[in-house]
């Protein structure tokens, strides 16, 4: 398989993941994703931002999140985010440290 085809297939898989998370599984909370998988929608939008910035494309966190979520974070939170319980919050502290802070 040539490199361009690999890139196109990877991009298609990413778009499908994004669609799945944003349209079909809005019930899955970011905190639960982070606690179980070590990443969430915000991580995906941050990786998008980092990729853009590495290529000289100016993009801040809010722009990246709006591109990934298809709406502002405030709109997403109002429509889909629920309150996290104490156990979720405690698990998140560990997951965030291990998967975000320690990874740089």
C-alpha cells in the first residue's frame, strides 16, 4: 500500500471515530473515557491542535475543540455533559497524571 493511501485510510478512520463519539455516543462522558482509556475527546482535539501547530497552522485550544466537537465546549457541556461523581473525579486525577501530565 502506498503512503498516500495509508494517510487517507488513517484520516477516514479518525473521521469515523470522531463521528462515532460526537453523534452516536454522546452519552459516553469524557471523564469515563479518560479513566478507562487514558484519552478523551479533549485529548483528540488537543492532538489535532498540536498537529496543526507543528505544521505552522495557528490554532488554539478553543478552536481545536470547536472543530472536533462541531460546536463550542459550552454548547457541548450544556447538551451532553453530566456531573461526575466523587469516585470518577478521584480516578480522573490518576488517569490525567499518567496520560497527560507525565506524557508532556
